[in-house]
C-alpha cells in the first residue's frame, strides 16, 4: 500500500537535501531543474526499482528556504528545507486514502541521513566543461571517511544558502554536477537550468489538517528502510 510512499520519500530525501545553484550573478529566488541519475547497488535495486524513479527534479528556492515536490501518483511528497538552520519539513499527501502526514527533520536527523559525512580538501583539476550553458571546472574532494569524490563547479552564478548543496561551503564556486549520499543511497545530480523568478513563500510550520509523525514513524510506513 505504501510502496509509492516508500519510493517517494526516498527520492525526496535524496534530492531534497542536495539542493544547488550558480555564482557571480546572484539569484535570490527561482526554480532549479536537475537531471537525476540513481547510482544504486544491486541490493538496493531489489528494494527500489530505479525505472519508476523520476529522471528530473525541480527545486524552488527563496532565500534560505527551498522546496522539492514529487508526484508519485498515489502520493504527493514535498520537502521544505531551511538551509540556514539545516532543518526540514516532509509532507506526504495521499488523496485516495484522504490522509496527510507531516514530519519535521532536525539538523541531527538530516546529518544522520547523509551518514554524517563532511567534505573537505577541494582541489581544482584544471579540466573544463560547459554544463547547462555555464563554464565549469572539475574538482576532487574527500569525505571524513577517506572516500574520494569528483564534482563540477562554476563561478558564474551565486544562489542563497537555501539553494546550495549541503557540505560544499569550502568549495570556491557552485557545484552543478555532483553526487549525493543519503541513507546509503547515492544519486548524481546535473544542472539542466535555473529560472529566476518569484516562488513561495515557504514555511517549516506544519499545515492545518496534517497528522504529525516523527521521521522514524514515516520511515516505518514505507518499510523502515
């Protein structure tokens, strides 16, 4: 019954906690569109069918706040994130069951979702590429477990904290192609476009009519993974 919720909550957490933007032209509000690739292990594919996951994600942002929305057919899922305080709100709407659930995520819960990874040692490689019309350079970096990564960053745009990916504050530029790990699942996000314009306003307050759950309870509804 909750298969769509299981898949959707996974998608929304994977994408919603990994939001991004550009750096020279400052854009305070708008919509970012990413292409999404799911880098799942064989074991993870047994639990989540990657063919039913969306290949594109739209992120609306306004200052410190951003919102990701995923229509899973049976359920509509939204995550609203405050990049300044690193808190979030997950909303689940199930029209067929006339159910609405909300779960708040604290800073510690968000960090736990990412495996408490911290990134450092960002080094430019000199390799250049154009991504979504922006000049980008390839960087290597590491996490606190010693794993190596690569990303592409541009210095041509700058977005507010709510639209930037977590953990890249030391990066000299804005990441526009990068991997993200949440709950042991890995995705690759690649910028497709940024459209400047009014969106929101957004809030972390639970809307009227939603039944509040903890994140643990929400996870249990989708199988506890």
